[in-house]
């Protein structure tokens, strides 16, 4: 019974919070952030200690940047640090969690 419970726990974490098992990478974080902000494309670069600088591209959000901090289980929070004049209004702060689709998405 214990083995079944452990297996179910492992599968649950792998599906709902895969970054908790596999770690956070720039692609998965970018997919998660882009999905939260106007369904945009994003590119993230690690700047150390679980912090990332992420730039959005495409449409009217081109050039918007967020400073993102990752937390436990692949969850993250970000604050907008750049908003070019041409960009649509975007949230000042955003948060989310990396999901399975983000790990293997675009």
C-alpha cells in the first residue's frame, strides 16, 4: 500500500508541479510567463539565485520585461521592470507555476 501511495504522489508531482522534480529551466519558465501575460512569447535568462530576467515578444508586448523569482515546486512571481511606449498595458506583477505543458511546450 505504501508503494502505491508513493507512486501516486510521484505521478501527481510530475504532472502538476514537474519543475519540483526536474528543476526550472529557461524554456519552461518562459512558456509559463508567456502564458500568463497576453499569451506572448518570452525569453528568460538566469541571473542567479533563482532569479531570471524575462523579455516578452510578439504583438503589442514586444520589449516588456519582468524580473522573475522562482519558488518551491516551480512556482514563480515576477515584477515588470521595462514597459516600452509601444506596449499594451500589462500587469505590474504576475505569478504562476510551471506545468507539464510548459516543460514540453513551444
